[in-house]
């Protein structure tokens, strides 16, 4: 290509670019309303004078002095000593002012998100006689089939949230009981029952049939459990954590050793790759089943020693897979947040009282904690600022147990005061209203005692 061609092409490019820029500028202003002058503000007599006589600095030859004097007097009387022919009542808006006005209208028209109403009192309060006032046990769980299980002394009761019916699942013998933990399997049909005798029973809740008893897992009571698909993980007072494959006869497939006192908290992550365990030895462990742990599958990945009291309350974050919240007992009173990939403590908040249980809101970035002395309250926190959004009171003893409905809106809490309370604390107004109708139906109001 010769030099002339290059120059011509460059000029064409520049010209095309200029046209594009101009069109862009025009497009940015073409949505502005055009300004229409107000004709009532115009003085047509003055306009005629200005067009006819203005600009003639010297009088026309032959004009008599008397006519010139008349012209000047007329100009003064009609206020014609002005320079503009067209007059406007208001100053036309500049493009910038018009754009700002349009943006303000858009902002005002944009709907604002309604603030969620959080009831300060429980929807229902029910008797829960003989529930054990023991910080290290886990006696309440809400299954995926919308059935709540609660252990009262030697008996496990089931409450069907769909119809409000209460039934007895099992009453164990004195040499086996009391019941020390309950946990629904993911299918919402099968449930595990941990006993003071160190045995674990597996039940079919639909047929009310005992399927099998797991023996030899522990040397003393089983206070904590959690499911990971077909694997039931149990934690005992002996400090051992055992993975049981319930499909096979020799059910013990792995044993995790890291705690030297009772294991009171167990939670598998949503992915099923990491297990968090808390104990009365003030320790928090993260166990990992991924490829990185194949060489030593029964050794902890991280050991956290930051808590200064027993660690029972554990909750994996639903919107960030490697985020874990943990709560310490009466000598610690803190909620701590962990990156379980690195083992780093991200934040620690002193709640001022014993932390008994933790639950994440599935719909919003919020965390609910239950506490002991002195208020025995449930506290709703905004995450990650950890600003208190609400404090729910009503229990007169420490709130040891919490469970969340399958839809994520309703929370059940049980305390040492032998009461079970339902709170509509999570979800939007619409979701919470729906959860009230579904999870806590009116027939339940006629049941004064669970058993």
C-alpha cells in the first residue's frame, strides 16, 4: 500500500471516528425533553420596534427633533431599552440539570426492599417435661420430611408439622437410657437415637420399626451425631469420633482420635468433605476426607485451640462452603468464624453469655445463636458486621437446643425450663407467613404436652 493510500485511510478512519463520537454525544442527550418558550412572556410591540428601529444609532436625515424626542420618550415608557427580543419566564434547564432531574425521578420510583418483621415472642410454647438440662447433649432435630424429633428422658417423640400429630417413637429401658442424642438421616424417614449405654439405635419412623443397633462404637454415652449420606458419625464421652456405614454388618469404618474429653458437637459440611468436631476439652477440629488426607485419613486437618470453654455450637455457612461458625461455653462466651481451608480465625465476637447452639439463615446473611445465663435468649446477628438485629426472650433457663424447619423459616428451641418454643425468625414476610401456616398449624395449639 502506498503512502497516499495510508493517508487517505487514516483520514477516513478519523472522520468515521468523529462521526461516531458525535452520534454518541447526540444519543446521550436525545432523551432530554425539548424546551418550549412561553409566548405569554413575549412583548410583540417591543419586538417590532427592535426589528424596525434598533441599530440605527443616528436619527434618519430629515427627522425633526420633536419626533426624535417622541421616540426616546416612547422607548422609555415601554421599557424598550432592552437587548433581547425573545423572553422566557424561566431559565431553560441545562442538559446536566435535566439529566440529574431524570435520575432523581428514577431513584424515587425505584421500589425499596421492605424491612422484614421479626416477631419478638414465640408463636407457640409447649411443655417438654423431663428434657435433660445437659449442655453436652443434642436432644432436638427437625427432619427433611417436616417432622420434629425430641428426646424427653427415656422417650423419643415425633411431631408431624404438616398435621400437628404427635407420636411416640421409642421408650428405652432404664439400663439403656436416658436418650442422649437424636439425629434425622437426610431422607427424613430414618432416625438415629444415641443412648447413655453407648449404643446407637436406627429406626424407621414410618413403620415405627427398629432396624438395627450399632454396638461397640464407644465406651460411654453418645452425645452427638451427624449424617453424611449413608455414613453416621457418632461422638462419645470417651472422646472418640466414629464413622459408621449403616449398610454393612461391620459398620465401623473409621475412627478419629483428637479429643481427650467428651465430643459434644459434630457437623458435616454441605459438600460432605469436611467434618467439624467440638469437645469439652475446648478444642475444635476439622477433619477432611478429600484427596489431601488420604495418606492419613483419621488425622485432623486443623486443630483450633482459641476457645476457652467447651465447644458444642457448630454451624456451616450455607452460602460459603469453607466458612464455619463455632460457639464456646460459659467460660468463653464467644462466637468465632473460621476459614476451614486454611484454619484461620476470621473473627471473634464476645456475646456476653454461654453459647449453646448456632443456626444460619438460609435466605439471608444472618446467624442465630442461643444462650444461657443471664437472659437465656436467642440473638439474631447480621453477618458479617455481627450487629444485633433482634433478641428473643421467653425461656427462663439456658436454651440448650435449636432446630430449623426444612423451609428455613421457623426455629424450634428447647431449654432446661422444660418448654419447647417456635419462632418465626427467618425469611421474608411472605415466606415467614407461609411457614407459620405450614410448620406450626393450629391443631398443635390443642396439644398441651408432647408426650
